[in-house]
C-alpha cells in the first residue's frame, strides 16, 4: 500500500465497520419483528417476548464486558483482534440462520429455539465493543471522534430503516430474511481480515505498561447509564405517543426516523467539537441540549415543532454516543480499551433492559406514571449533563499545569 493511500486506511476501515454495524442492527430488527411468530411455532406464547428480550439484554451486559476483555488480551498477546471477531461472528450467524428452522424439530423445538437465541446473543457481542477496539489501536487519538461518527452512521441508518422493515417484512417467511441477513453479515465480517491488515500499516500508539482503567471511568459509565435511560424512555416509550397527538398512526413509520436523521447529521460537527474542546464537554453540552429537546417534545402541540424537537433530540443523542465512545477509548488508553468499551455497551444494554422490563411490567400503563415517564428523559438528560459538566471541569483542572 502506497504512502498516499495509507493515511486513508482508518477512514476506509471505519466506513467498512459502519456497514458491519448496519447489518448487525438489521439482524436485530429482523429478530424483534419475527420473534412473536417464532415463539408460537416453537410452542411458546407471545407473552414471553418481553422476557426473552430482557434475557437478551442481560446477556449483552455480561458478554459485552467479557468480549471487551478478550479483545484486550488478544491485542496484547497476539497483536490481532480480527480472528476473535470473525470466529465469534461465524458462530453467531450460524445460530441466527438456524433460529427459524426450529419449528420443525418437534418436541425439541422450544429448547432448540431458546438455546440458539442465547448462543446468537452471546456471540454477537463480538460485533459491539471489539470492532471499536480494533480501530482505536491504529487511529490517531485526535481522529477517534471522526472515526466513531463514521462507524455510528451504520447504526443510525439501521435505526432509521427499522420501521420500514417492520412494514415490508412482517408477512414473509422468516427463513429467507434470516438467511440473507446472516450470510451477508458473515461475508462482510470476514472482510475484517483486510481491515486489520490495512490498519496494521498505520503507526500504532505506543503501548503502556499500565493495564488499569483511568480514574473516573466508573463515574463515566454511571453517567452513560443515565443518558441511555433517557434515550430509551424518550425514543422507545414516548416518541410514538407524542407523534400520535398531532398525526395519524399511518404516518408513524415516516415520522419516527426523524430522530435518526438528526442523530446522523449532528455527529460530524459534534466530532469536530470533540476534537477541539474534548469529549466530556461535548457530552455535557449535548445532554443539556437534548434535555431541552425532550422537554419541547412533551410541550409542543404541532407537527412541525415536534419534528424539530425530535430532530434536535436525535442530534443530541448522536453527539452523546459519538463522544462517549471516544471518551471510553480515552479512559482505556492504558491497554484496557476493550474493558472500557465493554462497560459502555453494558450500560447501553442495561438501559434497554430497564425499558423492556418497564413495558413487560406495564409500568407505563399505570395511572399517573405515564405522564411521569414522559418527563423522565428531561430529568435524566439534565442530570447527566450536569454530571458530565462536573467531570469535564475536574478533568480540565487535573490537566492544567501546576
């Protein structure tokens, strides 16, 4: 590879990994769409759907940390992370492909379905923290926010397309979309061999002897959990109801993606701000702006204003997530990038688990609580913004000379 091409390797790798993230989100969307039908064909009631999704998120919480630590060890001992990702993803894709076929396995259908779901969820954690570790080991620190924004584009596009997939695929035989998505994801992930080879030509940051997380990382993870809870409540619980106040239900699939449009567009200027001012101030500012946007979403009563509020809230969450991944890498720069990222992913999974559990327990339908839940994202994001502003202040004081 020529010198003219080598500097572009991290950007190309980030775009490639964005495609992997998009395909992973698509697989998850397909799984959620077809899970009720799959349970019934395996002899289980649809009422178990939320509890299986809770188990999925709990598995993610555990395995995100495990795979993050495994990525750290693979990087230190073998110098390569790609084989770990590809090996676990192969198992994950095979399990995902087989899930729709369990209906024909007779008395073993239920056990086979639940086992395959558990295997798929556990091994698919290889596509969460480890790819970020792979990229961070070869990207210069100032470029990390930009790289993260590129990678998160895959998540944003996948999230925006989710409502359309729900409309167009729900009446199909699940075997076809499951096979197509799992085989495509596997074929794409195998390309990580090329990605890691291309990145290996980049000058890597010098290794350090320390293997401890930087001070404040646990407070950082707690702050991310606050913000992730705010996101889950705002987007997954409140947004549809807010749109239904000003629009007919048929328009929901075309309105809900506005959040993800804001998410994707705001990340890139947010990355420039993070590079100039640091990640923690960007998280703090984005959280406070997002808090105002979620408050506006509660108060406005016309569609145009609501779209603007949802766009702003999505942009704030995009900046929060982009800067959070960058900050996690900063906290783990001592050789624990995988652990730091695993803790961040575990916080995101924990927030999703809490939201699914609230729905399963029908807390959102308890008289008086529904209105409280609509205000909760504002409180959570405002509290998170204040916490990260304090972290940014303390970090700046520590970095100041003298």
